[in-house]
C-alpha cells in the first residue's frame, strides 16, 4: 500500500469534454474533476505514503460533470451482464437505462448472454431497453439479459460494437467480466475509437479490491439468516445435532463471516483465509467439535466453498472464466465429521444445508437495491464524461472511479488479524 502513487489510480479519458450537460443544476450537484477521495483512511498510513511517494494517492470522485465528452442525442449505449447470477442485476439494468434516458440517449441495447452476445456466432440479437421494458424488472431475481461465462475475442466484440455504432458499453460483473471489459477498452484505444467502457462491480463474494462493498453481498448475507435459524433448530432438535451450512466464497469468506456475525447461532465459521486442520494441531476442528457436543449437545457450522481446499486431494478443474473449481468442502466435512465421531463412539446427527442458488437468484433488498441504483447512475455519469477502462466503486460515504486493472489486480480478502476476523473468533469461541 505505501508504494502506491497517484498515477496508479489515474483514470483513462477519451478526450476533452466540450458538450454542456442536459442535466439541470437544480437536479444534481456537478462534480469537479479536481475533487478527490483519499485511498487510505488511516492517518499513520497516510503519513507513510507521503514520506515514501511525496504525495498522497487519491481516487477520482464519481458523479455528474457539467461538461460531457459524448453528445447524448447522438449516443448509443449497450448493457451486458456476465458471470454467475447475483441479486440486483435487474436493478442495475433498470437504473442504467433510466439514467441514460435522463440524459436523452435515444437507443439503449441489452446484449443477451454476456460477452457471448457480442460474438456474431452466438445467433442472438440485442434487446431494446426503454422505460417501459425495465419498469418492473427490479422485482425479479436473475437478469432479463441472461448471462454466460467464458472469454470472447476482444477484436470480435469490438467489431460488433462498431457495427452497432455503440459509443458506451456497460459491463456488469465480477473480476472476470472486468478483465474482458479492460481487453475491449484496450483494443478500442489501439484503434483510437471513442468508446467508453465502464464496469459495475457485481460479485456476491464482495471480493473486488478498492471498494467497500459490491452489490448482491448484503442480500446474500440477509438470505442466509433463515438457513442459519433452520440449521440451529435442526441441531437443537436432535441429540448431538450438527447444522452444517455451505455458502459461497470461492477465495474470500465474507459471506460466511458476515452471516456468522449477523446471526450468532453460528459456532464455527470456516473461510479460505484462515487454514484449519481436521484432527491435529492448534486449529483442529474435529476434537474441538466433539468437546462442544459433550458440553452443549449441538453445534452450527458455516463454511465458505473455498475453505479447507488443502485438505482434499485431487486435481482441480477450471471453468470457462478461468476460475478454479473447488471441491465440495461441505460434503467433505460432513463425511469427515461422521467418520471421526464413529471412530470415537460418539453419536452425531448432521443436517446439511447448501443455499447457494437460493441466494444467487433472489431480488436485491433494502440498502443493496439502493447501492445498485447509485452504482448505475454514477456509471452513466462517468461514461457521458468520456471516462473509460474503469469501474465504479463505493468507498466510504461516496463513490469513486477505479481503473479496472487496479480493481482486478488481486482479490479482496479477510485479514486474519483484522477487526472482522477477531470479532468472529470472539463471537464463536472457535
């Protein structure tokens, strides 16, 4: 962190903004390009950065600009959703469409099935989005545009955008989606094409760097509550009952961690960032679990999908997006708990819960729906001002512009020595 200077966070721009915004000053507060937000919020680290780099790194502030690069009345925009499903996708599609229409953009296309829809071989056609089309889609889970995984040739995708005369592309997805957006932006820059490519961060795992929260995460945590309650009731309803819950979290265990804090019925929280052993060592799960059962006669365990992968032998497959497909740690633990209990002549009753698809396909709720709306609005403001190769991020109380290469450089993870994990350990006594 101390070696990051301002150039690291420099946002790409297509050129000088010469067109007056059609938005009224009574409707919005125009943001100056000079406005900035501190990257680091801790004073001692700021001082260290200042000493190391001679400057303090800052993010460009998101929001509407008084002067635009793209003429709204001559613009065409396209929206796509890629990767796995996530609560809030339709909210983002709706809010992007409405924000573009508020600028006066005449044509907004929805690209079917993610980046595959930009490949002519896909045999699909774009959907025209307007106020009527998106009127009630926020009430639905999933995405009306469909989604897909897997890389497409950026040259082919760019050619499709050129043929469609698109000058603004909004890519809604996680790190794989953002990498493809970056590839399109780079190809457009090589050819000196004035196309704004803007990312909206969608990952239910909340694992994209340089942003406090991504949409879908809060809804996912909320949706685990009823599962934890059911697991707790099942565990207490049987002698030595164990409720074992398997949730998403391929490389980062934020869903499991926040769910455990939100519902303190959880006794063990297992995440990818904190290794554990099964039978031996200071972090041995099974002896500790047997001890708890002897004392309390029940236990609730929540495990993120990426936890404990080092305990399972065998090669890992790769999905179309290049992600490592983890082995099922939930079913593995269920088997190992039973084997260990049998070996020690302890009766256990294990109830297994995997709410993965229940959580992914539901509509966004509460503050999550609000976040979708604000991310989408700020994405449109950025595109109209000619920004490109960037993603909108929530940072503190506001929103910022983050270069896509910076956002996907590494995954955000739980700090085992940080406040969040210390709170987990204090709350679960694990």
